[in-house]
């Protein structure tokens, strides 16, 4: 009897410890606001991620601070940084929210059709992934696929995507993780349509050497705000400037330039005979195989950037993710371009 009384007391005590008075409970959404601000280092970025106004997010964090009785951030004008108490709370909260999200996702997956979310850059999605996805769907019709194309590198844990396909230099932060697998190195070379070559030949303007590029239009990329693509992370390794360095030839002044925002646009322009583009072999191999594009100036050059597949740790053991990963790996390995 005495032992049973002790055991009951322990159970009741445990229940009491888990239950806070109504006035002391903290909304889980407020905790997510705090975690986002702690992770991103500011209220503005956290509000943007959570689709809140900055004032709303600030009020949520102030509510938590009133409940716990200590400041979680040290404020210096518009800048904030975690206080010692904030560091302590963030250290406990991050793994707790990650475990909660993983459990909810597992429950959701068990009650729904299996689905895999892929994030990759827009041109890879357009030129490489979309033409091949029907092959995967034919083999795994029960698996739903969600492709989220963005030229911004997203946080897989925060965004909930399962697989990322990225192009980066070795050692870049985007692929500096145990879950990143290097697949193959990209290679670059000038490409154009057969029609453009024929037109140039009729005008007596051959396209056989780098110097001959001065007789035609060069197609290149321009980033947001008119910035050259060479200012965007690794893209300078895929540029005309990089290719001229690789072949040891000074840059030429072309007849004209055609600047576009995305790689897939430059490929479309080259196919239409509008000029010569810098081709990425990993994206255009089928177009070379069917004759839509040709390599007028010889073999491709290694670019020094690699395709990587990055997995979200919580998703890697799901059967549908493993199926897609194995399929992607088999497909991507086929894209290796032999060295000249």
C-alpha cells in the first residue's frame, strides 16, 4: 500500500510538473518566432521567413520574455543578438522543434500518399529534371513529386524539402555537409545551332577558332539588377571569361551581346540561332545528341564546379526518398562527360 501510494505520488508529481498554470503557457508559434530570429540573427529576416510583419514578430518575442522574466535578445538599435538566456533557450528549442516537425511529418507521411520535395535551381529544373521525371513516374507511379525551383539556396530543415540538387564549388557552404554527395564536374564550351553555322558560312564568316567569335553575337547571363552572372557565387566559373581563360585566349569583342537572366534562356536563344552561348554540358547533352546544338570550337573544358545531391537528414530513410535518390544518382552518373 505504501509503495503504491509513493508510485501514485510520483505520477501525480510528474503530471503537475508537466502542467503549467494557464497564464504561464507559451504559444508554440511564439517559440517558432523566437527560434527563427535566433537562427537568422534578426527580426526582419525571421518575420520574412514566417510571413509576419516585423512588429508582430517582435510582440511575440516580447510576450515570451514577459513570461520567462528575462530578456532573450540584447537590442542595439535595429540590431539584435541573443542574450545568455536566449542562447540557453535556443539550444533547447532547436532540437525540440526539429524532433516535433520530424514526428509530424512521419505521421503525415503515414496517412498520405508518399511524396518527395525537390529543390533545385531553375535552369536545372527546366533543362534536366523535367524532361526526365516521366521516367521516374513511370517506375514509381505511387510517389508524388513536388519540384520547387529557386536560384536561392534554401535551408532544407527550415523549408521541409527532402532533396536538393545544387551546382557549387567544392567546399562551398551549400555542400559542406555530411549529406552532400558530389556527382560529377560540369564542363563548358561554346554552343550554337547548325543553322547559325550555315548562315555564317554563307556570309564567308567561318566559326572555327576563339578569334572567330568576334564575327557573331555572344549570349550571356545577367543577374538581378543588371549584375553580371560572374558576381553570383560560382557562376563566374561557367562564364565566357572563364572559358577564354581555360583555352588560353584573350577575350574577344563580339559583333554584339545578348544578355539573359537564366541559363535555360541562353540555351533557347542559341537553339533559335540568335548567337553563340556558353553551354553547360550537364544541362544540354540531349540537345547535342539530337543535333539541336553543336560544339563549333571543340571539346568542353572542366569548369571547376560540381553537381551535388544534398539530403535532409530526417528524410533520408523514407522509402520514397531512397527510391528517388537512387534513380537520380543513376541518371546523373550518365551525364559524366569524358575528358578531352
